[in-house]
C-alpha cells in the first residue's frame, strides 16, 4: 500500500498468521525493510516493521488486517491503515515467502515493492 503524506510516498505493510513450515508460515515478527536485519540496519527505526497477529507497526503508521487469504507461499490481504495526519487508507497487499525466509511485499498498484528481512526476535 502506498500513502502520500507531505509530498513523500510511504510504504505500509501488513501481516498474517500461522507457523513457519511447508504447509503454513507466519508473518508475525520484527523485520527490516530492504536491508538485512544486522548491524546498523537492525538499529534503524525507520527500517523497522513489527508485525503481530492483528496489526503492523512502523514509523509510517499502524495497519489492521481486515481479510487475508493464503495460497501456497503467498498471503493476500486487505488492510486498513492509519497514517500520519489521521488519514485512513484501505488497500490490498501481497506477501510472498522467499527461500531465504524474507518476504517479498507488493501493493495493489505495484508502486512500492519491498523485501522484508526477518530479525531474530
């Protein structure tokens, strides 16, 4: 999902539930956006994305998952995000589990693709 706030485009992510494995996987955890969760990247709050069972938190805002559907290694979700300026945004996002356990993220308009790298919790 993409939000334009003050002339800047923001990426908003979302979550789904489950347990890592061949038949199911979990998005719950802490991630860094487009950087391995080590060293300086792991300490940067602007890259940190925390996903719980019911919401996602980042410096961009807070999203609630409304609906989700899993198909193999992909989770499609509809989200509602509260972003700065009390703006409420609805949209669809997709997460695809990669072999390295990172998540490929894309929004419905394909304007903000990202890779979320799992941190050790």
